C-alpha cells in the first residue's frame, strides 16, 4: 500500500492508523534523533531488542536512527519508552517519535 493510499485510508476511516496497521501488518516506525556524534548505536539497538526482540533496524544515517516495531509489541512500549527516557543522555538520544 502506497503512503498516499494509506493516508487516504486513514482520513476516510475513523478507526485511523491503528486499524490500518493491524489490518495491513505495517507495524510502527520508531525514529530516534541523535543528540550528538557520540550516539551509541549498538547500545540503543540492544536496549530496544531487550523489549522488542523482533524489531528491524531501518536506518542509522545523518541525525536519525529508525526501527520498525511489530504491531504485537505494543504492550512493551511503555517499558521501552521509560527505559529510553531514563538512559537518553547516556545513549546520546535527543528525542523520539513513533508512528
């Protein structure tokens, strides 16, 4: 499904993004903003995999890192985000966004 079709689908159906993600198996994209050049990529990936073993590294270029998180990992998000927040300075994370 193209991004435009997905956008139209989300706008038309009130169930929104969660329905589209479960229906079409898209999952979630977690994007982390690197705080500095000393961002600890391996440690971040290890931390994410501690909570979401099936995550996929999408990219680690420029000032961002991106991961695909399977939809069924949603119950682990709260603990993952708490851990990322606690260790953000030590890992070199400036911010995070999940879509």
